[in-house]
């Protein structure tokens, strides 16, 4: 893994930490739309969550699956063994991280 890949992974990890924190804090309010919110902080939290979800939805299914399971939700280690060989997992994971960061910074 080169320096750029390490930097990109660090970006994904930080965004995922924020995402999970906001989901825990604000997403317990089911079926609440951002446009219905009076609270600016709540609206920004929903916007952040929706942006991350939209980026993940725009990725190919296998890339989104890896990012969701590795960073944006709590999964046990080696969850991918039921889906991919180890080499395929790491190849797709690397591509997914780079594409996710590209979408975030675009």
C-alpha cells in the first residue's frame, strides 16, 4: 500500500467515524426528512448521512459492500470470506477506497 492509498484509507476511516456517530445521535428519529427539520445541526447531520449513503449507492455493489462492512457499519473480522477470495477482496477494497475518496473530493 503506497502513501496515497494510506491517506485515502485514513480519510475513509475519519468519515466513517463521523457517519457512525451521527447515525447513533440523530438517526433514531425514523422517517424524519431534512426539509422538516428546524434544527440546523440536525439538518446538517441528515445531509452528511445522506451524502455518504448516496456516494456508497453510486459505487459498484461489491465496492459498496466492502466499504459499508469495513468502515460504515459494525461487522466482524473477515466477514468477506463468504463473498470474496482474499486477493479479490483486497483488490476491490483498494479500488473502492480510491473511488470513494474521489467522489467525496469531487
